[in-house]
């Protein structure tokens, strides 16, 4: 299997898996790199085939070079609960077509973006907001301006959908 075929297979797997752990990604890279050719001898006959021991970042760069023409990119972030690195293919284009891929309206997305920014920029460094602060951000960043009761429903919806997490100790 050529390195181009390996890259295509890895891109297809990433698209199929949608969201996957670093361990799953590394095992898949290893499996694809170790796949044998049609003769079954394990020798793919291509000297420039990526070695399994190759730095994982080179595999990510390879996938991203294949996806860049389509405004997609393979990105990772730590899971907020477990700390495990998670990977997903994300859309890098913020056009109107993207809005069709989400159940949220553009004003709701603006509020979510403001809430996430608020979480990362809050002064204590805890990466958390009080419900009061979250509601204030939601009201101040909505267009048209929404009432506090609607802001509360919006924050609850983001929590229910898994975009935000509520500390049950807060109430």
C-alpha cells in the first residue's frame, strides 16, 4: 500500500469515527501502516511509506494536508472530564453552510461562543463561570437582546446538549 493510499485510508477512518481518543488514533495509524499488500507478505514495496514509529504529528499533518482543500482539519483537545486527548475532524470555514449543520440559530451560536470565551478568560483561572455570570454573558451577547428567563433556558439547553457542564453543587 502506498503512502497516499495509507493517508486516504486514515482520512476515511477519521471521518467515519467522528470523535476518537488518542489511543484509538495511534492504534489505527499503526494498523494502517502495518497493513500488507495484496501478496500478503507485509512488504508494501514503497520505500517512502510512513513508519509506524513516525511522530504522530506527521500523520496529523498528512491528514490535514488532504483535508485542507475542503476546509476541514483534524484537531485535538483534552476531554474536560477525563483529561484524555480526543480527536475530531472540524470545519474550518465559518460560512452560512455551516449553520445548516447545527440545530442552533446564529444568535444562539454567538451566545455559546461568548460563554466559551468567558470560561477561558475568567479571572480566577478555574475555567468555570457561576450561573449568574453565564446568564449575564448570555443576555449581553444576544442579538436581539433576550430576557434572563430565555438566557437561562439557553444555558440549560447547552448543558443538556453537552456543550457546557453544570456543577451540581451549585444548585
